[in-house]
C-alpha cells in the first residue's frame, strides 16, 4: 500500500474526528443528540451499505471464508476478555472495581465507528461484509459475557437474541439472500441504498468525534494501567490475531481485516456500559479517549507491518 494513500486515509479520519470534537465543544451538537445520529447510522445508513455492498463482496470473496470471520472474532474476543481480567488482577494500580472495565477496554474494539470507515477507505467497499461479520462475533460476547460480568448475573437467551438481532444483522441476512437467489434490485432502489450507505463513514466518524468532545477528560487520572491498556489494545491484540490467522487458508484480505479490527481502539460502548452498571465510567471514558487518539499513530504502523508480512 502506498504511504501517500495511508497518510490521506488517516488525515481524512482526523478531519472528521476533529470536526466532531469542535462542534461538540461549541455546543452545536450535544452528547444527548448523538443518540439520534447513532440511530440513523445503525437503522438506516449501515443497513443500506450492507445490502448494497455485501452481494458484491460475496462475488469476490469465497462465502466459506467469510463465514469463519465471526467464529474467529467471537473466540478471539472471548480470549482477550479473560486475558484482560487476569492481567488486571496482577496490576497493583488497578482497584478491584476497575478490573472489569480494564478487561472490557482490552477486549472490545471499535469495529464499526472507527474500524468500518478505516477499512473502507483503505480497501474499498468490498470489505463491508467482513467488518460486519467480525462485529457479529464481538457483539455476541459483548451482550452475553461482558454484560453478565458487569451485572454479576447471567444474561438470558431472550435478551441476548434481542441484542444481537439488530438492523445490521437483518441487513446481512437480506444481502446474502439477494446474492444466493441472484436477485438484482431495481436501479432506483439500488441508487438510493448507495447514497444512504455512502453517509456511513462521515456520520460514524463525526459521532465518535462528538462523543470524545463530550467526555469529561481529566488527564490527571491517567495511570500506568491506562498506558498498559493502550499498548495491549493497539499492538498486542493485533499481534496475537496475526499469529492466529497467519497460517490459515483463508483470503488474504480477510486476514488483514481480522488483524486490523483486533487493533482498533476501545469501543465507545464500554464507557456507556460502565456508567449504566455503576462501574468507573470515568476510567472507561479515559481509555476510550486515549486509545482513539493514540490509534492515529498506531494504525499506520500496523497497516505498514501487515502489508509487508501478509
């Protein structure tokens, strides 16, 4: 991959993030407004993108290779979650009430709101299916084990299904059916879906910027454990995924997406869940902020290494 394209990609992401931060700080868009924007992304833009692009992806990528993505992401996220809990117990600066937040910050990458725009900008719309299949595996762990850990109780099957069966998953099923039955949508519908889907990148990055801008960041609370999270989340996770997929007989592009998604900054939802379940949400918010900011530096490094080794 050309270094100029990589710089342009990161520069584009920075512009959108900075725009989101500025309009948040100036009060043009408030934190409560992100709910409406997020709903537009989840219920309209992303499903439109999936339905318009996944059939094209399946023409390029073997469907059998694509199905292994959620299995790998599920198992990997599960391993990192418990690996994080084990590490948290060994770090003296982490109070017991922060251990679960530490583990979640390590385990759950921002697959969609940062990962999706990055992957599309780097590799084109053909990676949409890969990203959402990866996100499916992550979400199963998030809405089952992660919430169970925070609530100290088992998540019911009904609640898990309700959380996992969301508009993007329904759109994936529709897209696969369209592909398997060789159904071509009317150009009027197809054009509308393409236009709606094209808004996903801009809206996603703006929302992340707005959320970061609304966080009450206190640099004084940065401690050794947060630096440790950044190192583990942005470098070690990606390295571990590289070790897992390097010898697998799957499409090279899928390998790259798996490694990069594992290297994404902490999911914004982690701070929301921490607040919902009365955990240290300030600690969670700070890890989201730090990993997102530092990922601007680490992502080019990871992309360069991946392009040379795979």
